[in-house]
């Protein structure tokens, strides 16, 4: 005797109406939980809305930025974002190294010094950032192509 065969009326491929409705409820529950989980994962992504909008009343500076320990040889543990201007390097408060891509990628902060537009001030030998935006790098292949033509 099959588990779905009983005194209940059979529909379709031998599954009883009661079992079929339980399966539909389970499917709906699964999809509901999946969509809610996906939504929560999307909302959990890190963003720095406070450093993405410049203050029109403050001057924007273009500075060098990189990993303080790997590129600027600042003392510290791990990898932390730093800026350098006027020949002096400062760790950054207000945004972090992981908010701007993979620090250990070929063009990441641990392997390359990049340019950034910033607004902020030095407080207690640290740069308190109010605005931070990486400047797009020039592609070396584009330059070579332009020079050949």
C-alpha cells in the first residue's frame, strides 16, 4: 500500500488532495522565506552614505590614499585606510578600507597608491573624513592606443 493511498480521493499522480495542499503551503513558505532572506541580505550591505555627499561649503582636496601600513609604512596592526598630503600620512576616520573594494586586489589599497577627492580635517593626528571619493584611474592601455593613432 502506498503512503498517499488511503480513504481520500486521489488526484493527479496518486497524491491525495490533503498532501497536495500541504506541499503547496510548504512551497509558498519556502519562497516567502527565500525572498525575505534575500531582502535582508541586500539591506545588510555596507555603505557610507555620510562620506558620499560633499559639503558645498567646504573645499575638496585631491590626496593620495592607500593602506597606511602596506604603502605609507604607518605603524599599526592589520590594514587601515590612510591619506597622504603635504608630505604627511594620516589614518582615516569616517570610512574604512573595505568600503572601497578589495584592498588586496591588483589595484587595491594594499598594492597601489590611489588618488581621492576628500573633505575633512586633521584631529589628533588622524584625518576625520566628511567626504571621500576615489578618482578614476587612467587605463594604461587606452593611452597606448591613443598614442598609436
